[in-house]
């Protein structure tokens, strides 16, 4: 459906295949997210010096949100000419459930063995056990992982977004993006910020990825490297200024009560701009075949698995507590080296662990479910309805 409508509007969708540049960007984006969480759980301290807290907050926002944006830009880039497939949702949901249940079981076993001190027991342990089990069995429904919930929501609304995009030209498409993105600024200049949320956030990024797919080849920009560098540098500087105001709770932050806002992404348009520049540079660079190309189909689920492993709501406090125990407490330049090595090693370990879990658990369970005649029949019905197929 999408291809036909887009062609009727005079826009030919560029066909894209497996691109190792984008696969490497996928790895890099998850590394940025992991780096952001590492900073958050290891360096966010109210007792630290004000300048240190500003730098940590700034680094947390610019790395984590840029990583999230890059990952979702890839989704919009590839999905703009794709029809909805319930199978994609089911496969993602199965992976999230497997990781959620696995880590919840491990956590309960460790707690039963009294492997952790009482001080690190999460607050939700006070909830009824049935609630904990319900949330672990239905992690997407309960937004146990906000990113997974938002991603599956994006898969569901992609046919609607693609239909809207197919009726817009390049200028109109960009106006919609800018209009929606302005809502993120609204939260900063208003005492009421309820309109900005994760779902609107991922929709905007999807539409940016789609715009790059449809129109980037029509645009020629001189001195592109210099201009991309200027945009990234300017966005990083503005985010640093915002971080200083937010962390120090200055006059503007007090007036607009920034400390009471959700402040998703800080100033979301700034990491969006950084991620868009990075993504544009990546897709414009010719893709070269290499020996890793056969591993490409394993990269995406493994990267998503890294996120599911280190940011699980049940295991997250215990996980980072254990990480802190393994890292020597030092100061000065040595601290930077030690933590840099720790981040890389831990990321590699989680990647290998994710590959094992996917091969041993996720793939067999997914195959079993997808072969079910009931699932196949339901998929055909939902796909036909949700792709607005009147046949």
C-alpha cells in the first residue's frame, strides 16, 4: 500500500538493503544508551561538586537520548515503505517477555539466597507478589521497559504514519516534524508539561528517519562535514547551558519548576539534532561489504538484548550494585581509564550474553509461537485490517 501511494504522489522510495554502516550505528547507539545508564548509576551523586553534577547530567542526556534517537531513526528509515506485520510485534514482545521473566526469576533466586544486602532491595518489593509477577509477564503492557513499549507502539502506528507521510511533500513533512517537536520546547516554557511524552517523542524521530529516506538524495549541501560539526557542537553547547541551569536550579528553572517536570530528554530537540546529523552522515556514506555481514542479522536482537539485560526494572539496582563492587574506587585520570575499560568490557560481556540468550531461549520460543496456526491466522487478519486493505 505505502509504496503505491508514495509513487502516486511523485516520490520514489529509494530501495535499501542490508547496510553495514547502519548496523554499526545500531551498535553505537546502544553503546551510547548503555554509557548513559552507566553514568547515571555510578556517578549521579548529590554530594558531588556542582560542576561535576552538571557534566554528568549533560553527558547522560546527550549520550542516552542521542543513542535512543539513532536507534529509532533507523526504524523510521526502514519502515516508511513497509506494511504492518503483526509478526514483528509478536517477535519483539516475545524477546522482551523472555528477558523480563528470566531476570525476574534470577532476582528472586538471589534474594531467596540472601545474596544482596537489604539496602539495595527495590521499592517495588513492597508491592503484592502477584503485581510483580503480572508486570514481569506483561512487561510491554506495563511499560517495564519504556523504550520497548514505545517501540512496539511505533510499530502499531507505523501504517498511519506512513499513510500521512505519503500525502505530504518534503516541505509539509518537515513542517509536521517541526510542529510536533515544538511541543518538547513547550515543556520548558510552561509550568504544565503533560503534553510531552515518550510516544510523541518516538513518532517525531520516526518521521525524521522517514524524511531522510525519502528526500535526502535530493539535497546537496556544500561543506557538509563542517556544517554537521557546527550543528552538533551548537546543540551540545546549548544542552550544556541548559544542564547548568537545571542542575543548579537557577532562576529560570525555579520559575518554570523544571525539577517537577518529567524533562524527558532534557531539551529533546537538541539530541534529536545531534542524532539526525550522525544518521544523515552514516546513510550518505557508501556501504562496504565486509566479513561481518553474515553476523548482521544477529546484531539487532543482540543490541536490543543488551538494553533488556542492563535496564530491567527488577534487576537494575542489583546489577549496578554488583558493577560498583567490581570497579576500584580511585580518583583522578586513573578513574577515567578504569571506568572507560569497565564500560567497554561490560558492554561486550552483555552482548555475548544476549547472543546466547537469543539463541538458546528467544529463537526457539519465537519459532514455536510463530508456527502456531492460531498466530498465523490472527496475523493475516490483523495485517489485512491494520494495513487498511479493503479486500
